[in-house]
């Protein structure tokens, strides 16, 4: 087991693409760290550099107390699990799991107990004599895990290992990976573009964008205190609503103007965010999570901050009612929000959008239906504020 330390790691591909820039990260011994970000942000490249499958252009990589920039992959004491399991079709489960050990010259009678133990942990004991073609997707995934585990490496490196599984199996295998890695206590670096996987698996989550690390923090910290618009919009489902607004002083408190609407904001909001003072009476990006918007007729009676609108779409999930509505507030159009929309597969944002769509997470007891006038209570104490120009959080 070992700590993994990246110091200002960079990767320039032969064609000049700077895939990773100045990536500094310390993964503690036994920690589960998730690298997450949109497609093309450099996560796989980072992982492949740690694995030794890609040359490091800049910076220093250490595993344990050894600098390994020039150490070949097989001598780094890491084991990689890929999204394509790359199992050997002509070998049975036992031989697939034990293959790497045999390749390293380990004797058959030494390999056997290790394969048996790993198969036991993964629930593969009764399938040891089967070939990959006759296994389910989940079982193949387990064999691929087994191949990494049997080597008893210091570090597991996983590159979207669940992306070939259907939704239900993904959730099951996600829990299993979490359980196994915690039990073995092996340092794990896990790459995914799925923020739910990132949030549920990671002790800490590192969000990357365009080759650069944006923020690394425990999942809840990332969710509660995103450092910029990009992290705010990327982590959370449905995503944080982002609107343009202006805060102004109003006696001891504040008011927030959103298009033609104004809502009161308590004075403590400014005390908790001294940085906001410099942005009063100026345009800022206001972020509000769907769960901080509720049905005012249910639980917001007497709430000071209420927005009225027309419900355009409702989605009843049983546990929640998602209500979509729009406000005559300019949408936030920036490089960040464009990239977030692209990543979510949403319509490209129009530069002239003068209305913003907002999603609220109402209680399932809400009677809101499409076409209804709704009163939306805003928990103004939980608003997020970002700089319009830089996208950085204002605290
Ligand atoms: P991710 O895993 O986040 O999807 P990658 O690490 O695969 O991102 O890629 C990061 C960037 O590097 C992308 O712009 C990608 O097109 C580029 N890239 C990846 N592999 C190569 C390569 N072999 N040669 C040139 N560019 C590459």
C-alpha cells in the first residue's frame, strides 16, 4: 500500500495537445480518489501516466517513497482495471485471474491459493471453470477486478470500469467496488465522467476541466462549497440552477434582483460572505440548488423569498416532484455553462437567451402540475454566488 503523489504533472501529446497541465494531487495511503470531469478533460491521460502507459512530459510522480517517472509499468506495483475487461476468451475464470501471476513466473501451487481467495471475495468460486463468453457482464467485470486484486498491488487504477454495464448492474458493482477496496485498504484512483459514481465512491473527488484540476475535496464539501461555476454545475443532479442577478443592500439585509423579480436575503448572508461586498449592485452569477426551492404553499407558508411562475413540466419520481419553470432572467452564457450544456447533451445555449429555465425539487405532496401558477419558496441562505467574469465563487 502506498501514497501516490503527483507534482505539477503535465502531458503534451506528439501532436501538441496539452492533455494535462500542472496536475498536483496527493492521494493518501488507502484513500479512494475519484478523477471526474467531462469527456476529453484529461482524466484517462492522468491515470495512464500513473500506470506507466503514457510518458510523463512534465512534473514528478511518486508512488510510496519512490519517484517512478522512469519506472516501467510492470515495476510500479500498480494494477489497472479497464472499461473493456480484456479477458482472454480461451482461458477460464481461474486462468484469467491467475494469468498475470503465472506470467511473472509464480509457481502454480503458489498461484492457486491466491486465485481461490480472490474468487471467494468476488463470489466467483462456482464459476472458476467457465470461460468469459458464458459469463454475465457483471461476472466479467468481477473477473477483471480479480485479475487486479490477485496481484496484491500497492495501488488500483480504474478507468471507467463500470461504463459497459447496464444501469442496474452499475449500481450493484459500484457498491461492490466500494466494499472491496475499503476492505483491502488499497489506495485507489478511479476515473469516471459520471458524477454519481464520483460522489458515492470517492473519499475525495478531483474535478478536472480541460486538463486542469478545478477542485479536490470530499464529496459533500464539493457539493456545498464549489469553488467555481464549472464545479457547481458539474456536481449535482439535476444540476444547480445558474441565473444572473444583482445583490443590493436593503437596510440591515440584502435584496436580490433576478430580472423583474426581487427577493429578500438575510443580513447574515453578507456577513458569511464578506467577498460579496465588492460585488454589491453589480451583476453576479447566482446559483441555487433544486432542493433549495420548495412549494411555498406546502412548506414555505410565510417564507419571505417567494418567486411565482408557471410550471412548464413536472416529473414525479415518487420521492420527489421535479418542477421546471422559466423566469425572465438572462441565462448565464459563458464558456463554463456552454461546456456544461455540451457535456449534459443539452441544447446549445443561445447567446440572446433572455429567459432561464429553473428546476425545483418539490415534495411529492405538492399539487403543482404543468400550466399551474406556482409559488416557489427560495431558501436564500443557501444561495451560491460567483463572479460573472472569472466564474470563481464569491465568499
Ligand atoms: P478523458 O479521459 O477525460 O476523456 P483523455 O485523457 O482521453 O480525456 O484526453 C484528453 C485530451 O487529450 C483530449 O483532448 C484528447 O483528444 C487528447 N488525446 C488523448 N489521447 C491522445 C493521443 N494519443 N494523441 C493526441 N491527443 C490525445
